[in-house]
């Protein structure tokens, strides 16, 4: 099985994927990659802390009171992740205070979403503590692993909203992304990635209500509509990645100069002699 994230990488640049995965060249993490990994860690910490904060609610509270509780906890979790990763931030010359200031608006939106979700549920159901946690719908899970031998795909979904249903597990997957945002819709590689997650969830007998890419830098979730065309694209991308790994055929150089200018492997990428010699050593 191959990772779903490789489908998006292939769409971005097959040659770069070949250099990384086949030739095993080491990639220097870009600033956006480092920041993105820390933000993913924060999201995971927030999700894992949800049970304790929900169970701590023993009586009816206003939305403002709940929000303050969430903000305090999420601020602490963001600080913990920043301190843990201070060496990585140092390598890309970003101060801890600067990263907190940059990341806090997104975390605050998460605080608002979760506080509002819990507040609405309490208003409707009048339950608290352990019972509130047991019955809360939707619950939000992060880093959700899913795989299918039939599809030959596996992956970790950034965020999964799970709705209470006695007959089938109803879910809404979100892929969280940082960096540049298209003027409308989602980037093609991101669409293929989310489409693959929808297919994996359905293979695991879940009903997918909707699916989104959430661009963290603008705090906007954009829908991905599943259809036969997207399913075909997913399978074609999977087959192309498998062929890339098995055939040892060197992909052409990317024609997008913007991608090349920001790539840490561009010098090796443009050196055909180096690539062929490296490939011969691995044969």
C-alpha cells in the first residue's frame, strides 16, 4: 500500500517525488513544511484534550464562559508545542513569539468552533459531565488512520467529524493545509488527496456526508465534491505512483518555474548525469 499523501506529491511534481522516494535524496524542510507540521501537532493536542474539557462541564454555562475555557486550554497547548519545537523554529529563523502570533488566529477559530458545538448540544440535550461526552455529536477526531488493501492505499486524515447514528458511522473528513491558497476551490493535488480519503472511508463502511480542505492561513474550509471523475483521478494517480516506484523511469523536469525556484532539490534535479549515476547505484 502507498500513502495517500504521495498522490498529492505526485500531482505537484512527479520528478521531485522520484528524487525523494526512489533516489532517497534528503529534502531540507521548507518554512511552510516546518510550520505546517507544528500546526498539525497543535490540532492533534487540541483533539486529544477534548474529552477532558467536555467531561469537566458539570452545569449549564454560557457560550462566552465555554469559549474562555477552550481559549485558555488551547493557548496552553499551542505554547507547549512551540516550546517543544523551538529548535525547528530556530532553524527557519522564526521566533517563538512570532509563531504564536501567527498561529493563534487559527487556534482561536478552533476554540470558537468547539465551544459553539458543545454549547449548542448542551442547550438541546441538557446533559453534562461524562454523559455529555458519551452523547456529544459530532465528536472531532484527529490523525485518523484509514487503509484499504483493495485500494492499495493508506493514510491519516487530519480531522474527522463523527456524527452519532445508530445504523452507520457518519463522518466529515477535513484535510488541513497551510501555504498558498487558490483563488477559488482547492488545488488539484489536494482534491485528489481528499477524494482518496473519501474512498477509503467508504471502503471501511462509513457514510461520508461531506469532505473539505481547510486552508489554515485563511481559516476557510472549501468543499470537495466526490464524483466518478474524481474517483478515476484518484485511481490514475495511485497507479502512476506505483509505476514510478516500480519502473525506475525518470520523470521529466517540471515546467513550472515557480515550483522549481522554491525547491531545495533543484540543483540535483537539473543534473541529469547525477540522477542517472545515482539510479545506477540503486539498481
